[in-house]
């Protein structure tokens, strides 16, 4: 924000939630918590809390194989499931063939969803909270980054949850507590979600250091992003220069492959890198042994794509991080975090998509933020 400018209450709450949700350094550690250079208000309140909660939970990778066996079928329908390497190399080929023209802003639109359990005992049910975010990242130093955020409202997650909600009197608000760990000390302060959509807010802020626009293992400028190598081996080496043995947000230990997956997923989904660099990131991911294929799936916006994933053991349990890719365009459609096996004392059921983000639009534009 501009120094001294009034801060919207929704922005303030989102920033507070993001700060609360961020993982803390281990006891005795002097290392500071790292921050992505991205307007936290662009996530919305629920999204900021959920994204931070998932980041706080992550501790290590559960080793996987080289991907789904070629020829395996999904859902018993007889359709061949492509292995992860084939999916990623196909995406890379399509991404390599794309062209672009830089303009004044890199404009993105995302819709995020987070699902929580509300109520007690037999009266408990799940609700899904949705929010929309837009961001305008300037292509030149010295500009302002802009973000628009809107809560889209909460609703029961399934038909069974809707029935339980009606039995509870069809409340219009939900008091939600985000479970970060199965102990009281590990929980975040709750927030209130409404069934109705909230107002859209637009805010701007000066770039960090006048030119930093994203986090890629470090704060990077647009010039840094555009200079990344399009060779997968060189890209991997360049990214690993900033790997310090811990995750992207805190001092929690993280393997180099898991770190590369996290950084590369952000690179292909969020960042205005050159098409060849996006292709190189897909090829780099194809070489990570922990990445596996889930076959064809439908993303939160109803679009069909091929999903890849890694699994990690967290205080919540084993969580699968998915990325859905459109092979026809070589673009990432969405990402999500799915509970695979909850830890003892965690009420999140296996199979629940805890948090997802769908990329609705991404393009260079000269249109001013509005």
C-alpha cells in the first residue's frame, strides 16, 4: 500500500490471517519466516488462511515411484492412463510452441476453494468457502502491483452436508477453525464465513525494492524471471542455487525434489516466464521420481485435464498435492491439496479436497487495473 493510505478491513483481515497461518521457525532457530512477494490480499481471507495452513502442515515427502504404470486404466472405463513423465513431456511440447507479447501487466484471475468441517458431533457437516482473486503485476520496475479480491460465499460441500445444514436451521454464517495439527496448540484462530458473496475490493502496493514481483526460492524481479534458462538441466541448477534444505516459507526441513516441485508448480501456474521456460519446468518435473500420474480428472471449474501429484506426510496426515494440466495447450489449470490418510485425532476425512485454486485466466494486458 502507499504509506499512510487507509487499509480496507478485508485486506487487513486477510493479511492477519496470512501472518497467523505462516509456519514458525523451529524453537531456537534464528532463521526468519520467508514471505512470497505476492499480495496476500489477493487470496481472500479464507484462501489466505487455508493456504497458510497447508504450508504450515508440510514437513516431508512420502517417496513415490516413477508414475502410474503405462496402460493402467482409470475408473474401470478402459481408458489408458498416461504416466507422469508422458503427461509432463506432452505439456512441455505444447508450451514450447506458444508465443507471447509482453505488455504493461501480467493479469491473472483465480478462483480458490477451501472445505472445512463445522458443528459438533453428529451435527457436524462440511462447507466449502470460495473466493475470487485478480492480480496485475507490472512488467517494468517502479510500478505498482494491484489485486482485487472477493469472497464468493460458502455452501455445504455435498448433498449429505446440505441435509445436515438444513437440520441445523440453514445458518447463513459459519464459524470456522482451520486445523493445522491435531493438537490444540497447533490450531489457528477461527474466522467467520457467510453464504452470501462479499464486496469486491481493489488495492495496490509498491513493488518490494521497487522491482521484486514473485518468490522463486528468493524474491525475484520481472527481469530475473524473463532471464531464466529454457534448458531443463540449467533451470534446475539455477533454481537449486536458492535451496537451503528447508521449505519455501519457513525453516522446516524439505528435500530438494519436494522443494523443486513446490517452486516449479508456482512457476508454471503463476509466473510470466517465457514459454520455453515453462516447457523446461515441465521437463524438469518429469525427471522427479516422486511425481506420479492420477489420470484424467475434472478441475473445480469443470474443465478436464491430466493430473500429476506428489504426496507428503504432515502433522495432519498424508496429503496429496495435485496439479491439473491441459495437454492441448500445455497450461496448468488448477492445483489442489487432498487428504489421503488423516493423522490420529484429525477430523478431516480421507479423500477430501481441503484447498484448491483454479487458474481462470492469465495474459499480458495493457488494460489498467479496475
